């Protein structure tokens, strides 16, 4: 292994920048939340070999960075804008995309294209329109890079080679670049299929590029990517399998669907490319104990699939927070707050139980779908520990967004939504960094206490609450 060209940041962990969570009914969740932030700080690195430093990286102890790890880490680091370098991490990736031989380089340049999504999520917390204008050409350039990518033209690049390639009816890809390393999709013949998530993720990128283009007033980009989105949305309908009730990979030889059900089937729903009936059927699979539900939701392959491993075996059954997070965001996007909260609670209780019962007591790369323990790996008996990393999406993001229930941030309108996923007890968040100020939201004794540094609107279960600067007190709407 090469000598690491990075080291843990020498900056002090600034706990004062973090929001404080209140979950009286499940106090262990608050303890777990604080642990996740502490472990995440261990993945803030410094390096004179990177364009921007400090930066975030799971790292895995090698001189590599990953696109989809970094984007998902950015999702929870939005809640610590001043201390965690989420945007600097994205800037590193933009700079390294065309530098395959950099000392620290992107490991899979054809990882899932999530840049536009995460940039929009940051903007919703912090209205930096200048940044949006600066990154828009990078987002459109990355989209075009993938549309035109021919792996054969990059055969001389350092390993690993890219496998993404656009064809008339879909995209070729493979396990590791897709992020689902040893997935049984394609029945282990990755070249045999067009990957449903590749198509849906490009649709998702186009959708968020449209939002960004509109925000910065780029009408040409808005029109172009609106058309790109509609084209991919239409093509995704050919990936709908009515028999399974899900979007699935298609065989390239015209043999129909490859019926390996995984959370990847939810990407078209999250990309807003599904009909209401299709959404309904997909969401039902998340409650089916033989499919993508069960004791722990979002196993990485359906529980009734012959490739499913009760031990997890990495992407052959293990529960992964990035795909679970995406699936829960799909539910939330369509107002399915109760189901999103129920699944979030199942996931978090499983993670907490594993933290308490399994030694070492920490947060893991992925989780067993059947027991309170980490999953088995591709070759190792157990996966990576202290993985924060995207696994912090559970104790930080799902806790804030789906159990405390604060989401729907809109920095332009200075508004957010609040749909508590825990029905009883004192519940809330203090010191939330939003729109350049701080916000407190606490439910206690039948009242809502909302403190803010600026006038704002809170939509509490669809009830519109107008808040002035300072403390605002409302009875809990019924």
C-alpha cells in the first residue's frame, strides 16, 4: 500500500457548531447522534496533495477518494456548515475528475452522479447563489462526460478502469463503479444488463440541474436539461416490471427484465420518474418482510432472492445507509412521512442495538439484515468499523429529518417543514444552522417553541406558522 499522503486534520472539533437534538422518548438516539459526529470528525483530512484542504473522505486508508461516499457524507455535513468541509470536498472531486493520475485520485470516476443533488441540498440550507453559478458548468460538464464516456478511450488510465457506457436503450456499468460492489444484479453477469440506477441517476442529475439553472437565471441550461430529464423519464418506463412491481435492470439482448430486486429500484422513484401507481407499488415492497422490508428494512437484495445472505455478504443482503437514505427521501418527497419515520426508526434502533451489543461498540460500514451486528464483507468476516462515512446518515440525517422530522428546507423562501416522526415526549432541535442564522424547534407540553434569527415560515404538518425574530410559541396544531 502506498504511504498515505493525507493525515487527520489538526483543527479542533467544534462541537458548538453542531445542532443539539432532543428525543425524550428515545434518549439513546441523542447519544448515538453525538458519537456519529465524533467519528465523522476522524474523517476530516488535510493534504498538500489536494486542491482544497481540509476535506472529507472515508479514506479507507488509501490515497483515493470516492464520489458517492463523499456526496453522501455531504448530506449530513450540511448540518455543520462552518466546521465540516462538505463543499470543499465536492470542489476536490470537480478538480480531480480530469486528473486520473493525481497523487490522490478518484477511485471510480464513473461512480453514481450525485453532484447536482448534493449541491442543491447545500443551497437549500445556505443560499449561496454565487456558488450555484460557479458549479453549474461543472455539473453540466460531468453530465456530458458520462453521456459521452467510452471506457476504451481511457484504457491507458490508471486502474480501476471505468465501465459506464451509454447505449441507445440504457447504460452499461458494473458492480464496483455503481457502488454496489458484489451485487447479484445481472445474475453476476454485469455486462448482460442495462443498469436502471445509472439511467435514473442521470435523470436525477438533469432534474436538479434544472433547479440550479432556474435559481441562477440560466434559461438555456434550464431548457436543455428539462428536455434531458423528460427523455430519460420516458425511457425509464421501459424499465418498469409490472410483475415485480418495481423498476428493474433490463437485459441487453432483449430477454426482458433481470428480476433481481434491490434498493436500486427506488432511484427512478426518487428521480420523479414514476407514476403514482408505480410509486405506491414500490413503497409497498419496503413493508414486505419477504422483499425489502423485514426486521431491518432496505436489505441490499430482496430477502426472497436466492443470492440473499442472512449475514449480509456486503451487497448480497447487508443494509447500507446510502441506499436506505435515498429510499426514505423518496418516501418523504411524496408526503409519505409516517412510513419514512417508521422505517427510519427501525434502522436506527437496529444501529443502536448493534452499537450497544456488538464489540467493538461503534458505527459500521453496513449492517446485518437479520441480527444486531455488522454485516459480513466480500472476503472478510466483518465490514469496516468507525464508518462515518455515510453510515452517519442514520444517526444524524434520518434522526433530524424523519424522527425529529425537520426537512423541506427552502433557503429562498426561508421556510422548512416539521413533521415529527416520534409522537410522544419532548422533541426537537436547537442551534440548527439555516439561512446564515440559527433556529430552535422544540415540541413540549402541547406547545411548539420556535426560535429564529430572522423571520421565517414553518409548515408544521401542513399548518403554516409565521415566525418573527426571537422566540415564537404556538399550541401544537390538531
